[in-house]
C-alpha cells in the first residue's frame, strides 16, 4: 500500500506542476490517463508491455522504476523500484545459464527467457552478449548481433518469435531485430536475428508481431512516420541493411500512422490509427472502416493494443520546456463492427 500512495502522490504532483497552457487532455472515453511533466522521470513508453491476459500493462519510468496498471481495479502501482528485477533466477540457474544481472523478458508460455550473459562483445564499446534460455530443459543459446547498450524484447502471442529493440552504445540509431524460436533449442549453436528496421534515439521504434510470430509490422519508411510495412522471412531477401523496409510490402505510404495491430484470426484486416481515427484497414481492397474517430493522429503519437484488442494504450507528447508526456487507455468495441 505504501507504494500505491507514493505513486498517486507522484501523479498528482506531476499534473499540478505541468505547463497548464501546454497540457493536452485525452478525449472523452479514456478509462485511465497518466500525465507526467517532470523531465528527469521520463516515461520510457517504447518499453510498454501488455501482459498476455490483457488485464494489465507495464511501463518503465526513468529514475523511478517499473510501473504496472491493473485494468480491472483501475490501480497504478510501482512493481519494481529502480534497481529491481521483473523476475529473478536462482543462484543455481544464474550459474547454469552463465547469466548476469536481471533477465528482462520471459515468453508468454513461461518457457523461454532472454537475458544478458557473462560474455561480452566489443567494438567502439563493450556490452554483454544476450542469450535465449529454456527454463524447462536448461539449454541456452547466445544471440549474435553485435554490441548494444540496452534492449527490450516483445514476444509473439504463441511464444514462437520475438522482436528485440537494441539501444546502441554509440551512434544515433537503434535497431529492431527479429528471431523465430524453435520448440527445442538443441542443436542450435547461436541465434542470428534479422535486422528489420532502425529507429532514432529518443523516438519510438514502432513494430508489432503477429500472434503466430510469422509477420512483422513496421511503422514508417525509415525517414518519416508515414505508412507501414509488412515483412516475413519468406519474402525474397535483398542485400539491404534493414530487411523489413527493403523487402516488405508497403501500405498507406502517404498517410501519417500513429499505431497499428494485427487482428487475431483475421489475416485480411489490420487496426490502424490515421487522421480519420482508429480504423479497420482491408489489406486487399485498401478500404478503411472507422471504429473510433477520437483516437487519431492529431494527438496520438504512438499506440499499443492489448492482445485481446479490448483496449488501446496511447501515448502523446505535449509542448513545454520540460517535455510533457501523457498516456491514456481507451476501450475498443469491435463486436459491433464485425
């Protein structure tokens, strides 16, 4: 309870010290809104993560730690203060997996983890080699992709693939890597992920992974946030650095996109946020059916849909000397439009 009251106090303080003339309010219909106007405690929303049951999500706040919002009880709480782990390995597991520090990702089926190992890779700087570990068999396989300064992992719903957001030690861009994961790690020697896209530091590298792990959806075209690209491993490969943008299929190239998501059991349609609002986009005809006009690119910077598509979590940046941020949660009613 102590942490809950601390977080509520932080929220009230953040709202009160925000720049009133610059602050934007989420449209009507939001069931949860969190406004942050304190620069040292910036929300790292690119690392927001819905839980598999769609009943809670987590986001990281610099200098504060990991926060979790529970949809059913409308409760925001701090789950891991700065320095804590999302989950921990035993001392025996740490030694067996050659692990160091905290594993930051576990697959939805609770079988696989992605974690830093005791080995390092060095270029202009040095960083820990990452690995995938099997919690059932005890096997682990390194991920060979060069150095990084930090990372975040997003899994497919069926745990068959993941996307890795790679924050570089030097330079101005990060990379987004794709890797499929077999049921058994034996006899793999190493994972060699595919670099599908990059993103500017301080910006959000927006991607989504289909429930079956076979397709990657990427916002933008490398220089703008217009349109989106669909990529999969079966498409012909080029020698370009970023395979997703180079080899994928491009859609809505003249439209500003604020978010998109696959629809389970409906390969013909995607949910997309455009200027007209949240729409159901037909990949075959190009037609768009408006579902919610209030969720649009005029104020939404980025969006992340819950796995069951009951909710969409939207992020916005508002002007001000401190660089304000706001996240809001909206329900989505797809039943009436099916």
